[in-house]
């Protein structure tokens, strides 16, 4: 009977770690004449969704949604206490948050942070740059950030 109660590895599988990925802030300081705010909102939302999907696909993590009264649910759209309370209420141990700043037509900067709420410790603060202002550039950046997060995040 004991063999039936464990996976083939012979020991119980550890439960996936609950992680919340907040929406990302976006700042356009490029000074471009054409209003691209709708496209940028969609790309930034897609960036966060890609991070959630990539982390959930890992299997070691269970992505939980953050409930907030107004969307997007970013770390700067609410006070720090309210943000942390919302993440804790979601049941997350880890939270990923940050922002993206468009500096010019070609260059964007992303500030990504990973906080362990259980240890009350910032595990990662990373600035990434990426070229391009299109869907492919955001997908490429999200893949890179996902891999960086996976290297830093604790395992169950």
C-alpha cells in the first residue's frame, strides 16, 4: 500500500509554491508624437500574462491571482500595505512585480522584483533592457525574465 501512496520517486511530491505575478507599471518617456498607449497597455498586460504562464508551466509553482479594486493591479497603483495584504490574501508566498519604461523608439527598460513574503526578503531586483516596441520584443523579454526568475526562485 505504501508504494501506491507515493509517486514513482518513492517520496511524497512537494506542493507547488504559490506565486503571484502583479500587473506591471508602464511609463513612456520616449517623447514620440504618435499615441501608442492602447498598444502599450496590451503589451504590458501580455508581458505579465506570459510570466504567469511560463511560471505555471514549470510545475514547481502555482500562480495565484491578486484581487484588487481597480485594474491594473500594480505595486504602485495601491499603497505598499494594501498591495502586500492583497498578495497575502491570494495565498502567495512569492510575488513578482515591477515596471517597464520606454526610453526611446528602440529601447525599453524593465525593473523586475521578486519578494519572498514568508522570509520577508527581496530575492531579486533586476533591470533588463530590450529592443523593440512590438509583440515579439515583449515575448522575448518575458521569456528571458521567466528564465531569470526560475533560476532565483526557491523550489518546493
